[in-house]
């Protein structure tokens, strides 16, 4: 710029020196420099011509790349604003000298308040700043020229847009609407939630805009999710919740995964943060139906059901911490219900101010040391009226007895129940817990191990009992097996076979030869009868108790082991290894709360299952007496340490005992062969006496069966043993490559195993297990058109013969046993009613049990006396 000014002054000096050369007008006179003609001639004259005045700006092609903006605009318009016609603009023009009345607003406007004025001024200032930044996006911060130079070393003037406001006129409203938006408060879309912009899921969820988006999507899920028929699922559940005044809303995890998968992932990874949002959203959705529901319950708890992954207690590891888990087990111990601090408020004793609320963490106690009102350091007391409490209970969950690997101790975990979940399960009940797997600081554990070790707990979100909720029939319990429609059709097809009962009995313990009477008793006990409850006052058990009494080496313990593996829930105990406390329940002091709690024993853990007791005769009389109540009333009454309660023990008892002296003496009655009292003998529905008799033909058949069983069950058996001849099947392997041969060999091995199983078991064992559980769960046969005269006559005859022979007494329990066994045979056929053939079979089982227990001198006479009840009862099923 300095160089331009210098050149301009030199050009003016040259013009003064050449003053004799001037431009002449049309009349030969000199034109004033300010006339339009003079300026026009200056613009039209070629550069460098004699007498030309240099451009006052001093800009030419060699000095600047950009012409002056004002000159360029006048050249485009070619309008001379100053001239002879300039006064025409002030002439009267009636068409233009008026305003359009339609565009004039003469109404009075309300005067803005100071706050509104400041707000609008700030918005306008912000708009001007944004428009300026958008218009001069290429300028420096100071808005001046930059330091770029052209080829001549002169600074280059930057070209700017002329109509910057016109270009941005369409975006003024958008800019004004974006002024009040905080990027952290802007809601996102559902798709953008999956783009996690944080180090962890928990940090991402706790961001304000993300949490607001999650709340919006969860609310839309609760209000808009429908089933196949188009009915709102959770709308109906919320209405039911309000009708029952409940504070829990059950949400199916699979429904959430189907509609909003990213939210289901967040719920599995960060359940604590998600459930807090879910609870608030559930309360908002409930208030849409019931606006004043907050007066009844301050919050609604969302309970997650049908979580897909089921863990075993011994499978929980470090990577499960902080995530949602679903475990099953048996409740062994439960504490009382305590109030737990949720939000705590403090009173300052100096100034009387109320401080808080503070959220009470479960790991450490909240303490404050400074008053924000009077700046003092206390003292402070807890404000009991305004402090919020919630129910708290701790239970111990242990692995189910049938799922513990051999040689391992059952694992257990502490489960915390909060709010309405307290007292939902009792000791002995099998439950399914869905909750958050968390760590809990334990000072005693750290002091014992010497380094930081954390105890682990499960904070329950939902608890579901195996037998379901009796108050809510729609709520089904846990199923060990999940039956498909195809499997149910297979069950029904199997139940229609003519000899289905004989097939089931033959499939019980197929690797044990003979003992058909024992297998009949075991089958009846596995299927069981139908329990009855008369007006809630008197209950009649439906489980069938069996006593196996006989000589050693007759596979009594093997049969018990088979039942343990076959029954869906079984507890195995021995007479020497079980005490009265171990069988019933124990009272112990809780190490944390220092209060007395109950811990269930074997009979309590076997609730709704089977309890197997081996070496029953080795038990002490006091221990054996403790199970009298459990065998008949199916309950255990406790009155210890100030605890008076009753536990459920609804299970079948299958016991095995050896006679006195080691062998059964057939010349003596049953009461003299075994050291069991009459009260406990009368509680067994079926007595099976097993004698090891010497019979050459029977022994030969038994030896052949045992040898075949050893050949058949050998783990490395690659040959088929048929009729004592080994036939090598390796020569049948065909195939060019080894892989195909290996696959075919594996398939042939599986086929051989299935064929061997079919030889000894008419029904596959896996199908039999599902069939038994299906019959126990779904089938409840009714007594219909029974021959009461036959039952009463059998009962009278048994009573008479028991008195005359001096054997164990026959009581009314044996009359009920006939009905229970008849119901068990009806369950084997999946029948809804007990037929006369089922009753005849049951009478035969009870009569054979009574007759076989007699001494040999009266046994033949009793066989002839009861022949009318035992002959010809296997003709139909």
C-alpha cells in the first residue's frame, strides 16, 4: 500500500508538469475534472496515452489482481447517479409515492420486558456472530488481511462474498433454533446408540443425552409393543398392576431383544444403570393409566424374566461381575426382614438444618462431617422421619443336589432380596434367580486371606419358584425339561400303546436282572399319586414310600443310585452319614446378623422330589423317629432357639435296609427280621422283601446277563458280542478318505449303543425321564366309578390276616396306599381317570407286598386266600 501511494504521487507530479496538454471538450474549452464526461474519458482512454491521469487508486493489472469493488459495480450498472438528470428522482410520481397499506402494521405492540429483551438481544448477537463466521470462514481471527504475497511481492487483497446475508438467509431460523441446544442434552436416535463413544458401556449410558434417549425408547417399548394378535402386552400388564396395587412390572427380556436389541445388550452389560432408567420409565407409563399412583407406591420396579443364558453357581466368574445373570438353586437359609437405608437425611444439631438426601451405598456407611448451612462440623443425627427405607433380606442359594458333580461340595451364593421380593422363597424351595452379580467388601475375608479379596453376592431382580405361584395360576413354575409340541405328541403316542405300563416297568433299572416287584414299586414311586387338600385343613400326601429289605448283594443300592440319576430332583443319604438334624433342619446363628436362622436338611432339599436313604437300619432310633412326621404329614416342625415354624418336605422316601444278622430268615415274621418299629413300617406304602435264594437255572441266567452287560458296557468295545461269538465290524468300513470312515464308524457306534439299549430297555432312558416328569407335572387323574366294595373287602381281609399271622399291622394308611398306587398306574398311561384295571393292579401290588413279607409257613395259605385279587390282572395294560 505504501508503494501504491508513492506511485500515485509521482503520477500527479507528472500531470502537473504536462499541464499544457489538456483534454478539450466539444466547444474547445477545458472540462472540469469533476464532470461526468471527464471521468468517462478517463475510463475510456487507453493506458499510457498522453495527457491521461493515472487511476487515483493506482491499481492496474501489474499491481493488483482484483479491481475495485465500487468501480466494478458502476461498470455493471452503467447508471450515472450524479448528472443533469439527478433531479428527476425528486419529481412527483403518484404510482410510487405511496405505501402499500397491506404491508403496514399499525397495531400497538406489547413492550418487551427486560429479561425478554436481553434474551432476544443475546440471540441476535449470537446469530450475527455465526453469520459472520460463516461469511468470513476464510478470514483470520482478526478479520484483517493475511500475509500472502503475489508474484510482485505485494500483499493480495482477499475477495469476499458480496451477498453473504442472502446466501445464509434460509438458515437463520435453523441457527436461532440451535442456539439453545446443548450437545450433551441433545437426544439421539436408536441407531446412533450402538455407536458407543465412551470407554465403557456404563460411561456411555450415564451421559445425559444417551440416558434421555434410552428413556424415550424404553417408554415407547412399554407403550407400543404388541403380540401376534396386535394386543398391547405391557399396557395390559400395567392395568393389572394397578388393579392389584403392585409395585413390580414383569418385562420379558426376549420381547426387548426382538424390538430394541441395543437396549437389551445394554441391560445385560450394565443392568444397574439400565434398571434405574427402566424403573422411572415404568412409573411414567403407569401414571398414564393411573395419574395418582405415586401416592400408593413411590416407584415401580421392573422385573426381568426369561433371560436366555442360565448359569450354574459354580460357573460364575470375574467376567460376570456387574452383569445380569440367571441362576437356579435351592434355598437353604434365609434371614429375617430388615429395613435398609435407601436415602438418608441428617439433622444438624447446631443450626437445625436438614441435610440430604444422600444415597446409601451397600458397601459403606454414609457419614457427613460438614454442615453447608452453618459451616460447623456437627454433631449430626439421622432424620428418621424423612429417611427412606426399603425391605432387605439375605438368603443362601445352593446348587441343586442332583446337579453337583461327583466328589464335589455344593457351591452356594448369597442372594439379596429387596422391596417386595422378601419372603418370596422358603428354605427347601428350588428357585430361579435373575439378578446382578456384584462384589461386596468383606473385612473378615480380607483379614483371613491377608490381601484384598472380595466376596460376591447376587442382588436379585426377579425370583421365580419352581412350583409357581399358588396365588397366581397363570404363573408357571420352573421346568427342568422344556417340552416341544413334537415331544408331547410322542408322549401321547407312547401312552396309547397297549403294554405301556409293562414297558415302563421293564425300562426301570434295565441293567439289573429280575426284581420285577421292586421295579414296579420304584415306577409307582417315581410317578406318584395325586396329593389332596381338604378345605385347606387336612392334607393327604400323594407320594409313595418304598422300603427295600433283603439280603446283601441283591442290587438294592444300585437301584437307589439309578433312581438318583433318573428322578428330576433327588437327594441321596446314608444311615451312618445322616443325622436327625441333617435329614430335617438345623438352626444356626447367622455370622453377619448374629441371629438364629434355619437351614434345611435332606428332606427339605428333596421337596417335590425323592429322598433316598441307604443303610436305613443303621440309623439311630432317635434319628429315625425324626422322619415320622415327614413321611406322613410331609412337613417338618421346628421349635428351637425361639424359632417355631414348619417346613415343607413333600417328597417320596425310598429306603434300603439289611435284615438282622445280615440275611433274611424266612421262618420269622418281618418285625423280627428287621429292627424297625411298627409306626415307621406302617408309613411305607410298599414293602419289597428280597431273598438271595439258590436256584441253579436262575443263577445261570443271572450270570449270563451279568457277563453280557459287561461286554455291552465296555468303553472300548469295538466288536459286537452276539451269542458268544465276536464279529468284527471293522471290515464293513468303506470309504476312500479317513474322515468319512471315522464319521461312519462313529455313527455305527451310536447305532450299536441304541440297539443295545433297545435290547434291555424298551423305552430310551432320556425319553423315560422326560415322560416321568411330564406325567408328574401335567397329569392329575381323578377317581371315577371305582368299585368301592372290592376295596373295602380287600382292606378287611388284610386286617384280618395281619392279626391272625402276627405280621406288621395293616392300617388305614394301606387303604390310602391302594388309591395312590392306582393313581400312579393311571399316570403311566397319561389318563385323566383311574380305571378299574388300575385299581386291580394296585390291589395286586399291595397284596403281594403283604404276602411276601410273611413267614414261609403262612405264605402259601395267604397266596390261596388272596388269589382272587392277584390272578389275571395283566390282561389289558
